[in-house]
């Protein structure tokens, strides 16, 4: 059974984003775009309304760390 991830699984989300979108520079994304990308990840089960700017920024920074 595949593991599900939610908004608090920042590192797991970042790893999944690197794998799915290796060509994307996370610093070029608007938070609305990042939000849609996270919701589209396989195994993501978080409530779309439960995210906020702080969470999205943490995901963005973790994604940047995973790319380097």
C-alpha cells in the first residue's frame, strides 16, 4: 500500500516534486502554482484548504535544498 502524504510532510513533498518536475526552479513558481503541483502529486491526501503561505514556503525551500 502506498504511503499517503499531507501538508506537514514537507521533505517528502519536496522529494516528490524534484522527481516529478526536475526541470522546474522552485523559486520561479507562484505559491498558487506550487499549491496545484502539490495537490497533483501521487499519494497526496491533504486538504487543499489546509495549506498556507508558511507551509508553501517551507515546501519551496525544501525543494530547493533537494535540487542541490
